[in-house]
C-alpha cells in the first residue's frame, strides 16, 4: 500500500507544479478499447484496483475510486490502506464524479485529464458540466511525468488476415468506405478504434487480451490511406502486403502531426463517440467537421458470405470442444477436485485442440452456486468455489478462431436441483426462444424486440439488469456494435447479415444465476405487400440442459423449437465425435415428449 501512497504523493506534487487541483484517471485507452495494453493501465497504476470498470479521482486533499457493484468487494480489498475512498456507483448516497468535484473544489479551480483517455464527446460533456460551477477542465498528461517505469507499448508483429477468411480485400473495403465518405461530403476520415482498423486493413495481432487487434491509427482520403503504426511491428511481408493494397505507412506517434497539417479546405469526418480528445484537438480549428457514426463501424457489422460461412465452421468446432468439456465435467465433478478456475483451464484445452483456434474471446465466467448470480464474475484462485455434484453452474465462454468468434452461455445441473431453479431456468429459456423465433419488419430496432426476452419473467415480477444482445465481430471483438438488443434506445436498426447474441438471464443474489446464450444471425424471412421481414437464425451448436427444463411451463411451439434445435446440434456435431462422445451428446439432445394438458 505504501507504493500506492507514494504514487499519489508524486501525482499531487506534479498537480501543484501545474496548478491543477484535481486529476481524473479513467480505466480507458486512446482507442476506446474494452481491453487495454499494460502501457495504458493508468488507473490500475495510481490506485492498485485492477477491475475492468472504474475511475480514480485525486485532489490535493482526497482521492476516490468509482466502480459498480460487480467490484465492491474487490475494490474494498485492493484500496485498503491506500487512502483512496471507495465510491460505490449506483448507491443512493454516492455522488457521481462531477457533482463530487463540485462539492470538493472552488470556483476557479482546474481539473486535469489526459485527453488521450477521453472521447471528444466525453470530454465536452465534462467540460460543460464543470463550467457551470466555475471549474475549468484542462488537457494535461500528468502521469507521463510521474509514471517513470511505465511498460512499453506492445511491438509484436501483426499478421495479414487472408481474404479467404475476410471475404473482401482491403482495396475493396477502401472503395466501399470512400463511397460512404462521399455521401457525407468528407475528404478525410480519422480512425482510432482498433477493431475498425483491423477490419478495414485485414490485419490481426495480439496487442491486447482476447481481441485480436493491432495498436494503430489511420487516415483515409480519396486517393490515399495511411496506417500509423510502430515500425517495429512491420515485417517485410506485411509491408509488401500494405503497399499492394494501396496503403502507406507512418509512425504511430506521427498521427497528431498529420492531423495538424490538414488543409483548412478539407472536410474531416470523425466519430466523436470514439475519437479521443487529444486527436480532436490536433485537427485545425478551421477545418469543416463531419461528426457521425464511423462508417466502418456500420460496414463491418453486416457480414459477407465468406464471413457467414466462417462463423458456421467456428460454431461446429466450438460445439465439439464444448461436448468434450461438458462430458468430462459430468464425469469428474464428483471427485471434489474441480474448481471454477480449473474448469476454465480445461475448457481452454479442449478448444485449443480445434483447428484455427487462436485464443479465448473473453475471460471465461464459471460461476458455481451463488457466484452464478454475479453477472460478470471472474474467478481467482482465492475466490474460486469447488464444484460439487449438486446445484447448477453457469459457464459463459467463447473462442477466437480464424473462421470467426464464438460466445456461448450454458447453465447446467451438476446434480439434484430445486423446483425453483427449474422454474427460473425455464422462464429464461422461454424468453430465449421468444426472441430467437421473432419475425420483424425491416427497420426494427433492438429496443423494440427486447421485451420478447423478458415478458415471461415480467409476468411474474422478475427481470434482469443487463442487455439481451450485443453484436459479435468476425475474428474480432466479441462485443461489437453498433447494433444491440436492450431496453435502452439505440437508433441503429437490425439488418440482414448481422450476428448477435441472445442471452436473457435471471439471477437470485446469494443463490444462483441462470443464463442461456446463443449467437443468432439476422436473415430475410419473407417479403409481403407490407414490406421486407427479417428473422433470426440460431447458429450456436450445443444442447440446452433438459434436466433444468420444467416442460409443463412450455407450449407445443417451444417444445418443437427445442427438439428441432437439438436435432440440428446432434446432426452438426456428431460426425466429429467418437462413439462414446456421440452417445453422450445423443442423450443430451433427447427430445422433450409432449405433455397432455
């Protein structure tokens, strides 16, 4: 803890020298990434708290760490003795950061932030809110001065993602992008999101955990495309590839200078929800700005035929790995030697046996018993429960394959379960089926469909707090926009070719959690005099645990859906299994016999 205290003292000294009264340090990076390179883990360095969500604030007299309920216990433990107060977001007595600063500071005080770590939108909102109480927001990178033993940025070489997997060449994608720029009368597009860059230039790497992206910036103009990347990351092969696709290369650190040199006659397209404030400030003030959602964000969300075929290959491989894993789990759970962390490692081993497996698409969530009720639970050796042949385990996991990205959640019975557990599981399943079988007109938004996954629960006064569906990248980020299915409004409409998750859940704190997640693909359903209609195709391949289903709660159509799904699962996976594994899978895919009412 002395280390954290000393770091805060150094930061306060730097603040005093610069006339800064408070410093806000978020858990983000200049690319608005979900997973960060060690170089950018500024909030972890200053506070010692390493949860995925949280923001530290240091004033000349106080320090606080804001995080949500997922991390209250972890944060309390990691902040103990540091002098940093845990600020529990969402609690009635906890002020948000700006109102807290308004109480702590005086008119005329200055709040410093590293502009690389905030989007232009986020920075503008903070600036306006602070200005209302007479406090100034200042762009200043104080941690660059005090974090002297900072890790270096990753310099791992990247690789070319072959068009046989991507389905389109970079030059073709650049042609599509330039058409989008013309629509908004933009001359230059500034790119900072790593998954957008990886998709556009057909490159992949391992610069951060789970997402196969490459740290870079890019500028795309009518007759020129420039990738800003550390030269050490290039090989002779990748240099030749980029040249062949009409892409120039510049140093990663040269992006600010390139932006500063843009002619005032050029209209610049930005996505201010993604572009960091530092890059926004580098654009000449007299340049016309076109501020809209990244056109690449939208282009990559609709998969081409090659990508679609790749997803389906990945689902088969993932289903085979899961079959082997859950068979092993069932056979070994009574040993008393399996823990939440050891089963995570075993699942990785089974996936690693599959062709073109690159790694996990996110950190596996294995929640046994009450840990299943923690939506984003992450087991450690200290916190991990030992699995027993009783109750349920929730396992949310995914893989990155050259073919595509997977994400699946299964809740399974490890032994005897209660009537309440079966009821809750079946309510979740009813919602999953209702959404998965929806037919809806073109132009529908995800918020309009979210009710389908919740109605069976709402009828009984039950609900869940997370979204129902997120977009999924193609050998890219497992959480990909712009589409979503959730209660909150999102103006993006659902379109054929998008891949998404379908993952309703139900959680009883201190007892257990239930979630069933498949990936779904939006496809045409029919065209009538009322227009084009769309539907979902379920692409994930692994059985739903029949032992947890209360069949009396299902109608004939729901039973038929489960039986048809299990038939498809068995037919798709069995050719890749040995006889023993086939028998196990066949048992798990048994049909639900219709019950007379």
